C-alpha cells in the first residue's frame, strides 16, 4: 500500500458513512452513494485503473479524467444550488408581501 | 391613519374625475424627508401608498396623522419588491392608475398630472419620466451620473430592445391594465430594466415625458453609487442565464 492509499481510503470510507447518515431514507441516494464511493475506493486501491480508462477515452492521465469529471459535477452542483437559492428568495418575497398586504387591509378595513 | 376617511378623488385636477390614482412610495430607512415627500403628494389629491421596506425604525413613526395607506415588509426585500407590493395593494384597492414615486424628494409631484392624464385619456398604458428630454432638466444632473445613466440607456436597450432617453428613473405611471400585466420578479434595483422588458413583451403603449429632478444633498447621498451600477449590470447578465 502506498502512502497516499493509506490516507485516502479511510477518508473515502468516512465520507461514505457521513453520506449514508445524511440520506438514510432514500434508496436512490444509497445506491448512488454506493456507486460513487465504491468507485472512489476502487480508484484508490487500483491506481492504474483511472489511467487505463482515461487512455481509452483519449485523455492523457487518469488524474486529468477525474479532474474533468469533478469540474463538471461542480458546475452542475453550483447551478442547482443557485437556482434553489433564487427559488427560496422568491418564496420569501411572496411571504413577506402577503403579510404586508394582509396587515394593511386588516388595519384599513371599513369600520 | 384612517385612509378611508378621505374622499377619493376630490376633483381639483381633471384627471381626478376617474378616481383611483395610487402613488406608491417605497421607503427604506428614510428620515424625515419622507414626511415632506408624502405631504407634497397628498397635496396632489392622490391616494398615497407608503411601502416600508423593512426600515429599522418603522416609517409609520414619521407619518403620524397623515391619511396614507401604509404597508410594511417585515424584512428588507428591495425597491422592486416594495413597488410590486404597493402595486398589488393598489390594484386590490381598485386603482385605475398606479404611479411609482421615490421617497427622497428627487421627483416632482407636480408632474403627476402630466404622466397620468394621457393614461386616463386612454392614449398610452405606461408613462415614463425622463431627465434627458429637456436640456434644462439634463443640466441639473451631476456629470458623472449623467454618463452612467446614458450608459444605462444602452445597456437597457441591449437587454430589453427598448430605447429610451432615461431608463433608470423611478418616476412612472401605469394604467391598471399595464400594472396587472407586469409582475416584477426582481427585488433590487434591476427592476427598472425588468419593467421595460415586461412592457415590451406585453406590447404596452408607452411614452416618455420630460421631468425635472430635484437633487439635494440628501438625495445625492442616497442615490445609487456609480459602482453599484456595475453590480446591477452583472446581476442582469447572471439573471438572464439563470432565471
């Protein structure tokens, strides 16, 4: 076992545990998690694997392939979070607006 | 504050024969100048709707005894949101014309009839005030601000296809139909551009009118900084891609 493997493998296992705790109830999340962390563990244990796959796909190094993949996932995750954030803003605005109008109409009702 | 004690549309100006001109004044942390602005508006015999956008000290404390409609956002949402809240309220209260008006005293209330009359006459749906139609008014605008606003006209055109002489003037009047068809989503200052885009897509008839802007020390300090204009543009670009 190389040094980096000794560091990374427990981290992957730890991440898998935390992930499973967060998504305990969702089967799909579990399957995804198993696939993701399984792949992670595999890449740590068999380092040449990523390089072999990369070569097949026309990428120079395994690391590069992994990097491209992570960048794409990162961008996607960001977009998802951003649009969620915008949606939350809209809901807050609608809520505050409703309270403002309701209070005003309550205050101003004909007596 | 008892808004319904006031007779609607005491007819001093001809346009008030159609009653229900509601002037929306969004206010965020304004000081006593708000009361002055409101008083000037009340003298125009319109319904005044003050929307307190989460001011630290509730604006109603400054407006004691004045017959205005008062709405308060519990948290600060932004000028666009405040205008939309006021507009919604005005429409629910039966407004025929909705006017947007700044709280800081920059806008001249005496120009309200100029904007509102053509709408009441059915000639247009949206009346926009412009600082740059009359060279006399343009000269009052501080030079740097003038260039930023002129740039704003170009940017606005790029995003909306509408070419005006003044795209960031908060003084405008909308017919009921126009107000109903334009729902502003932008909470912050980008709403000015959003309104133009909505105006265009709803095919509303619009016209610009010359309006005098009164710059005081107070309103200068309150006005948008030049730097903030960059923020607005970046905002517009991002929201174009991620609505």
